[in-house]
């Protein structure tokens, strides 16, 4: 991670709360290098959006591939539905009030739905009258609305290998253009040619 960030001279890096420590280590390494060889490396700051600092996974813990609790954004609708229906909830009946802040279904829904829909569901949670099955269906709909177009575009790009290679090549060229001058400066500073 350090090389990926430093080589492009990033000033700010969007990370989750759990990644902030990695960025601090990166900053320590870059600062030590700069103290020894002069100000060459940029010390990026972490940008943590509190609204998305931690996204809950299928089991209520932080969403993580290593936990196996992710919702793949390019999964087809039947797979999305199957995964959403697996999200762990408590045993409260629909008539009981629920705390939306403690519910992983609501936590995911609020990142996808518009503010009015989120507010309406929040009120129903707090007043009682919404069951988890209904909330999960609303989440599936919100996922479909949010992911339909990106999924379609992803599939198009994946099918068009020429376009995919062109996009990857262009990105690599842009990264190389930014990286080469910094690599030159680092090599010169440390005495390598």
C-alpha cells in the first residue's frame, strides 16, 4: 500500500477507520525518508467519511472479504437477494420498535436509498410496524436500483477485451507518467542511478 500511495504523490487517501493505522505507518516511513534525503515524498492525510467508516457485512461485523461477509456489487440479482436474506437480524417481531442504528439491514439501506426513503423506514423502525423480511426486500430493491447500471457497464467492459486492455493501458501510462519523475528523484537522493 505504501508504494502505491507514495508513488503517485497522493495528498489525501480515502480509507476506512480500520485502515488509518496503515496510513500512519506510511506517513512515518515517508517522513523518515524525507528527514534523511530531503523533502521528496508527500505525506498524505487520511480522509475518513464518518458515514461510511464501517459498512456492516452479512453477519453484522465490518464488511470484509477476509470475514467472508461481503455483498459483491456485481453479483446478479438472484445472488444479491440470496445474500441479503442471509443478513443476521434479531428476533423482534414486526410490531416491536427497533433501533435502526443497531440493525445491519438499515445500515446498508441508508447508504443506498434516498433521504426520504431512509427517513420513512427509520420512522417505521422506531415506531414498530416493519419486519426484517420487509426491510430486507427494501434493501434488495435499493441495491438493484444502485447497482443495475454499474453492473451493466461492468459486464459490457468485461466482454469487450479490446476496450478493457485500452483502459488498463491508459491507466498504466498515466500512472507511469506520474511515477517516473518521483522514482528518478528517489534514486538520485539515495545514490542509485
